C-alpha cells in the first residue's frame, strides 16, 4: 500500500509540475503578446502585408486583419477610424430609425469611454445620408471593444495614406496642365469650320451617331479634380458656343478639403488644380464650335462637375470623404442621369462604397474607370469602385485587330465595356482634348478617358430615349457592343458602336 501511495504522489507531483510549466508558458506568451500590441507595426510592415495579399491576387479588406494591424494603420493614419454602422443592408438612411440612432450612440459611447473624451467637432465627424462617422482613436482597446460590439458594418483607417507612396503610385493619365502640339493625323474636322473630332471617336462611330442625338437634355455628373477656370470653353458662355445649345449649362462644385486636420471644413474651391478633371470634362461635353478645338462626345449635354479629389488616386482621407459627399449630392439631383468617375483605388473604401450604393438607389447610371496605372499597379485587376456591381467598369484597348488593353490599362472579369485609346503595339497615339488653359490642347488616354467617352455615349442614348430607365440605356449599350450577347473574360462586352446604340 505504501508503494502504491508513493506512486500516486509521484504522478500528482509530475502533473502539477507540468501544469505549472504550461501556466508559465501561457503567461509568457500572453505577456509577449501584450508587449507586441503596445507598439504599432511600422508603415513598412503594414505595406508589406498589403502588398503580399494583392500580389497573390487576393482582395485586401481591413475586416480580415487583426486588431493590432488595424490599430497600427489607424495610428499611422492621423488616428482616424471610420465606422460604418447598422446592418449589412443599411449603407445609407435618409431618415434614420430610432434603432439606428441608438446603435450609433452606443458605439460613440464606447469610443468616448475608452478614449476618455467628449464628442466634439475635433473628435467626431458624422456623414450625411450614409451611415458612417469618423472618430479619433488612439487606444487598441477601443478597436477591440468595437469589434466585439454589435451594429458595425466595417472599421477602416481612412486616414492611412502611406501605401504606394514610395513607389510613385500615380496614374499615367493623372495631373497634367501642360499643352501639347497635336498631330493633324489624330483628328478630323466637322462643321462649324475647324471643329476637331478625335480619331478615336471615329473608331466608335460617334460622329455618325450625332445625326440622331447630341446629348441634349441629359445631365452628366463628373466626379474628379474639377474643371479649370482658365479654359473658357468649359465655363459660362464658352460652354454654349457654336453648335452647342445656348440653353445647356455647366455647374461646378467643390467637396475636397485641403487641410492637414481631418476634422476641418476648409473646402478647397471648385476649380481644377490638376488637369485631369478638365480633360475628362472635355471628352464628355466640350462644345462644338469654330475655335479649332476638340469637341466632346455629348456636346449638347449639361455637365455638373465636382472637385472632389486632388488627383486620380483616392488615398487621402479628404479625397475619400469628398467623393462620398459628391456622390450623395449628385444622387439627390433629379436632373442628373449619369455619373462618370475616372478615379479609384486598389481596394474598397467603405464610405465611398456606401455613397455609390446610395446613388445607385436613386437610378443613376454610374461609370467608373477599370484602372490606369504605372508599373506599380499594372498587375492588378479592376480597381475600386469599378469593381462594384453597382458601377459600369470601362477600360481602354488599342486599335489593333486583336483585343489588347492599352499599355497602362487594367482588365479583368469585372470590365463591362472597352474604348479604343491608343495605337496598336502601344504607340503614343492618344485622344486629343481641350487643355487646361485657353487655346491649348493635350493628349490623354487610359481607362480614364475611356470611361468619360462611354459616359458621353450613354448621354447620346438617353437623349434619344429620354423616358428610358437606367437599365434600358445600359442594355442598349450592351447590344451595340462587339461581343454581345456574350461577355469576354477580360474586356466585357467589348467596344461600343455609338451609331448602333442610338438607332
């Protein structure tokens, strides 16, 4: 009996010793984890993880990242946390329910309690229409508590703007205010004398379509970098010159805030400072007159232009907020039928996504650029927001006999249409447009101008059938495209025939 008792005691001691070792090990691991979480990841570490996922062809989403990773990005992003609240189908609310208001208030109380502040204009910024607010967050415990709570659709570090900055992540069809000498082989002329038609218009039978429609009575919303105040043909009476209707209008608004302070309301004005928006406005609706300048696709359409971004890349908090606000304002205009967006980013942005859904709910036909980039992003597929089902994604191809995307254009299964943008074998031939200053022209290309061209063609169709719905107009565009009724895996329905679309 003594021997058995001794054996039992020995076993118990071994078990206790083992448990003590496990407890010590667990304690050490927990302590190490807490130590690691007290220090944010570096910008290089964050970018490396994002880059790894994107290079694998995966869709990067903040919701799939750890609390520590998200908090690190918030820390490096001016401590801005954007919170989309409500149920998954509650991207927006024109009249918020009491339940939704309570959800928002409960979430704000969590933030206030853990961040130890009272909400103010410098700690909380609320959005109109879309169910989103931005808060100042410094503590990782706030991230953890919010993720455990109910009523959250997403948490995003909308102030994080460091990805790609060391790789010159800028579109090749981005900012440009310099005029260029235009080769006379790259345009034809029509009446009134010397009105210039881009060579790529002829590739899509746009001049022939003008015999049926010029876009009169249709209003297009342009969300971009604004329109230059120095280009008279895109301002005031110059916009109505020549064959363009004296009753049409161009209106300019600004939703971009130029400030280092995320809570600032210092709007940067309505005028373009980049050049990209001016080029898109020219492509869509430049007047048809005798000034010897390029004419737009829908030269009798109205244009409502928003300076919502600083450039084409939505990597800044104020740009994302500016685009979101522009979308909601255009959504609430009954005269606006079409929205053109030749801007984007490599992953989804929650508050912009919510605003796109709101505009879509209002019947808007939204065109978005599939992606135009330098070598840094050229391996990516279709960028956001063209990747959304609520938008129509457009990219550029060359004029060769075989479909090939233009040199810096993106392609993929989410592309809906293509527009010819450059010569075969990536030659330098691109569409000519109005320049930033009076009596100035320039070349532009990529999916940006492909998108603007398609928006203009849609205006021709809608002007021919003003009582049609968005779906009917879109179906007509599809039916006029080269691959219809099939859809190519990289180029959607292909090149649009504008003449066929308006007949």
